[in-house]
C-alpha cells in the first residue's frame, strides 16, 4: 500500500470495489463509496443482492457523532397469514435457516417475495450522510448495466452449484422469468459460462429512472405501480401498499466486550446477537493456548455455535412482534454457565423439523473506511432469490419468505409486516473509543460463524485480514460439525472418537465469506477479501470533494 493511500474498500466483486474506490478518489466519503459499490454489486452479482433485497448497514461517522445501524430487512407482505402454509411443510434445512414447502411456494416465484428494503436504505444513507448527489451515486451502476458484465468464477459457481439440497435448483430461478431466460442462458439453452457476457438493458433503464426519481419512484411512484400490477397478475403477496408503508429500522448497535475490546454489531432480527453471544462464551477459554483448529478448539467453537443456534431458534425474531431476551442472552453470567457445560464436555442438542436439508449462501458485503475515519460495513442480500423479474424492470426480487417458520406461534412464524431473521452481522471492533477492525460476510446462516472465526483469527491469533478471512473454518449450526476441506483429518478424528459426527465440505473455502479491514497497525490500512467470492481490496488516496 502506498504511503499516500488513506482510504480502503473491500468488496466481494472487483467491479464494485473499483466503483467505490473511484468515488473515494473523487472526494466522496465512505457512505458515498459504499452505496455506489452496493448498486454496482446488484448489477454484476444479481442473485446475491439488488435493489429488491434486504440487509443492514452499520455506519460509524465520528466527525458528526453518528454510530448507527440502518436495518432494512425484508418484511412479510400485509396479505400474509400465520397459517397459510402450515399444511405444506416438507422439511427444515439442516442448519435451521429455512423451510422447504410443497411446490417450493415459499422459495421460488411470486409468493416467496418479501417487501424489499435495500433501495430505500441506499438512498436514505446518501440523503442523510453522503456528500454526493444521489444521481451521481447511481451513475457507476447505470454505466455497468449499460455495459453488461462478464461472468466471474463465483457467479458461475453459484449458478451451477449453489442449489441447496431440498431447495429449488438455481437454474430454475434463473429461467423463471422471461428476462432471466433471455439474459442468463446461451442460445443452445445452456447456462452462460465464465467469461460470457451478460447484458441487461432493462436494469440500466430502471436504474436511470431511480437516479432521477430517488427511492420514491420505487416505493410510491410508477415503478411501484408496475410491481403491484405484476404481483396481482401472478398471485404474489406483495402490493403497492407494502412498498409505500415500508419503514427502515434505525438505531444504535448492540454491544459486548471481548478480551478488553468493545464489539459493536447489529440488533435482532439480525445475527449480531448470535455473534456476541458466541464471543461471550468463548472469552471464558484461552483459545490462543489451545491452538488454532486443534481438536479441542474445534469442539469448543462447535458447542458455542450450537448453543447460539438453539437460542436463536427459540428466542430471536423481529422485536416488533416478539420480546427478544437480549440482556439474558448477552449476559456474561449466562456465557459462563454455557462455558462450564462445555468444559464438562456436555453436548448441546440442536432440534430440527425433519432435518437434513441444506441452506443457501447468497448474499454479499462491502466495507469501507475513508481518510476521516468514517466506516461503513454493509451486508445485503436477496436471500434465496425468488427468480421473479418483472418484465421491463431487469432486477430480481428477494425470496425471503423461505426463512419464515410456517408453523404458527413461534419466534420466526409468518405475520403481516414482520421482518425475517437473518444471520448477517456487520461488525466494528473498538479499542477503547478507537475503531480498529470492521468486517462482515455473506453466507446465509453461516455468516455469524464466519465472522466470529475471523474475529478470533485477528484478535486471538494475530492474523492479518487476508490471513484471517482465508484460514479454514468450521461450523456447527446443527448436531453435525461441518469442516472446510483444508481442515486435516487428524484435527477431527479425536472428536469423532468422542461421538461427534463430522461432515467434510468439498470446498476449499467454506462457511461464509468474510471481508475485513483493520487500521491499527504500523502497516496502515489493510484489508482481506474472501477468496471464494472473488474478493477485492483496494487502497486509494481520497481526493478532494468535487
């Protein structure tokens, strides 16, 4: 990194990282760069995120005294009812992050769509904290959409291998709409390959309309009317009323302490509470002395993950609908009690409804720090994308209804206007009052697990961001311990002898895709992008405001 470089951006797509870097070079701040990058992400990774998605933006803006999370989760349409799918259940994903219903009604097609929040969040962040005009923020995405994009390795990987067991196949999502059939497939009907060009002129025109009209054109204006008409014609739950009444949830982050550092993450229904609960438990162990990915280290992490998953399933949902016992779940006493059980080698048991199905991993992330110390770490997603693209609009809608529990009376049950739980947990770590690390990850229910291990890698084992996001990970969101393919057999054989079931992933990089920056060493600004998601790190000199 050049000594003149005073700003950094990390993203899961090179095109998005470059778009954000160019904004910084032209004097934009971290918020400008993050939102410009996010819009480009929706163009070049259109099943991972987009203007019809959801997420959370965690922003620390010290010069104006702001430390805020903007939560923009997908809300159940007002026409939904708690028992509408209760007789259609075929299974629950093994990691507890969604249900499989008959004919994939909650997963694929018009009824799988929740009210999206992404575009409103992007626009609101710029209006409140950006330095650029909204129209200028949209230009990189418009130009990218006009140009099209080249299929990258991770995009193609998800298209061909991203289908979760029990879920609708990805190719069925891509060919669900006329637009999808036209732009994602070759003339012979096969899916486009790495290096092929994808052109989506409809999206360019939609983004141009949004650049001129702001988010209101999508939530209240002519695009809202077009969305409403399409949903009514095809049996969707979403209506214009859902769009006009959608509200962001804004407030301060959730906090804990870990080995003397202050950790800030997002509130329920996001995954920050899971992350902080696990860190509280793990603080009771000398992990550095045990050793990274040693058998005992893996066992301790797995039990902490299982307990946080049990608590998430039982207690965590939309705080507007249920009382989430945050103080109890994040109390140090509760963490000590769990740690004592782990020391006694008691095994937590995660219950699943007809388990055995896997959940998908489609989300993305961007993290930025500018020369003034402003930080944005944002995770945004489509969930498992619905496959629906309204004719002429070009963007795919989220498919977030698949995560709601179709059984009434539970923390994650369906209810009109309710936000779905998500494991996303954009996080900032402080030493005293000084921020030193910012990170987050895509990866479905594995997000909190990947972010937690990245934090341990950096704080307990002194790894750089690149080393921390690249080290092999494990996960336990069920009674099985999943391990990345680079974890050696001798690290888990003692656990198998103790009765643990181990499942080896064929993937070199598995269980979320963390992206992180740090800025507390003599090396200056450093970043790490997960190699599995084509992660890119760019440090630049931030220009003067133009």
